[in-house]
C-alpha cells in the first residue's frame, strides 16, 4: 500500500537547515564534514532513512523552494555568484600538447 508523503516535522527541518549550514561553512560538529546525505544526517543527529525514505520528495521540495527564494532575492539585489562557472569556448580545443618525440 502506497501512502502519501507527510510533511516533515518543523524540528526536523530546523535541525537539517542548521546541519547543512554548518557543513557548507566547513564547521561540522557531529560528522566528518563531507557533503553527503550520510554526513548531513549525522550532523543533524537524525536517522538517515528520514532523509532517504520517509521524507525524500518533501525535503527536496523545501530545499528547492529556499534556493529559488534566495536566487530571486539575489537577482533583486544584483548579487552574482562568487565563483561563476568558467566559460568554455568551442575554439579552445581540449588543451592537449603533443607528446615529445625523443623517448618512448
């Protein structure tokens, strides 16, 4: 029997937000600091299955909502990304040099 996913408790959302902020800042308290689901769960001190099985789509939707709100705010303020992705040009090639011919 498939049941509809419930909204996660507010306490869980707050724990995850605080844990994610610590991981992104590089100041973990309860985990190794890797940016993985396992370390996020350890950092928030919650069971991993809550993230991967019980509330997966609801939590992802909340994250996407927050990201969209931050992007809208940043656009309104004229803020750009700190490290924009490098621009690739078609004429740049792959950047390989030919191998030297003397020794093989």
